[in-house]
C-alpha cells in the first residue's frame, strides 16, 4: 500500500511525508491547483510528479484527481456531494460565469484558457440569464472572491472606473461539469421557491 512515508523514501527524501500531506490537503481544500499560481505551484509540482499515487490515495476517499495538461492545472472532483452548500448568490454567479465562459470559448475569446469578463458583460448576463440586475459592486467583489476559493475565477485590479475585472479560469469546465451544473441548478430552483436560507 502506498504511504506518504514510502513516497518520501522513493524521492530520496527530497520531499518529507508532511510535504505530501500538505499538497494533498491543499488540493482537497482548494479543489484546483494551477502550475502558474505562486500560492499553489509547489503543491502542483509535487502532485504532478506523483499523480498516479495521489489518484490512488484520494480515490479511496471518493475523490477523482485529474490533470489538465493543456492549461496546467490539477483538479479534485468528489464523487459524493456532501460539502457545505454554496449560498444562492454564489450559485447564481457560478452559473452565469460558466455560461459566459462557454460563450467566450465558442468565440475563441480566451487567452491561455482564461476569459476576461467586464462588469458590463456580467451585468448583461445577469439580466439575460437570471432576469435580475447584477448585485452591487461590493457584493460582486465578494462573490468573485468566493469564486476564487472554488478555483474557477480570479480577480485582477485595474486602473479604470471599474477598479477590477473578473477572469474565469479554465478549471470551471471541470469543477462545474454537467452533473454539477444540474445539481446546482436544482438547488438554486429549490432555494428560490423556498426563499429560505440563501443557500444552494
């Protein structure tokens, strides 16, 4: 059986067992590790070098580990959805971002798999898709930070009136795959009908 200790020994002690634990934990918590991101590149490199072992070990927990070679990210996709639910506002944002990403991909309007979204585009998408106005700018930034936590977007500061732009990351297609999209949409519909606790 594979253990972190054995992997450490196989690396000629280049990595300590704790390094493997930390990398695996970071992948589980953040769900997506990008090779280019300063905060995740070390864990990405370690998991990439030992991908099959991480796939085997995390697979025992019901987590599928996939590497996207083209966009250089590793994603952990749980087979069982028992995690904390997204707030309804986050669910709406995630669905809109996925749709905008798909539209940008169809038009080949992406750079290195990332799609830049202006607040105007986001506002129009909210009106078209959700039949509601975009939340206030401070709320949008808070939602963008939540999307960053899920590994599907990042925020880039700008010098213009907008002050920031939202960049949709390529892992959105994996994190919000077809099954997940259906589940999120169902939660959103239930929450809207119940109007209860702003979770989806």
